[in-house]
C-alpha cells in the first residue's frame, strides 16, 4: 500500500472534522490505514452509564478522501456515523 503523509493527514483531518461536527462531549479516535477500507476506532463518553464506549467502523478510503472538500459526501458520512455513535454523550448546548 502506497500512502503519502499528505493523504493520511487529509484522511485524519476529514475524520476529525466529521467527529467534531457531531458535537461529542469527549472522544478519542484512531484511523488505521488498510488497502481500500480503513478502520476508524472511536472511543467516546457514553450517554447511558457515564463510562466509555468503543466503536469500530469500516471506512472506504476513497469515500473518506472525497469528504474533505465535498459537503454532500461529508453529510452522508456524518449521518452514518451519527447513527453508529448514537450512544456517545453529546455536548450540552448553552441555553439563552
């Protein structure tokens, strides 16, 4: 697998951008390059018991790379990840 540092940085930035848009209260993540489908591991504060939850997602490399500058593709990933990460605790929104 030929992977440049720039590609890996772009993929990590894209994953972080989507995760931040989800407004998770606390999380860490790792993106593991594979051939065509990469593995995204997210550990997040859990909504139910106050602990942490670990979720592993298979992410097609080409689709992830498209998300960096394609709002429609990024929104599709956002919706899919939002469903998979539904147990994660979200940040509280300030009340006016």
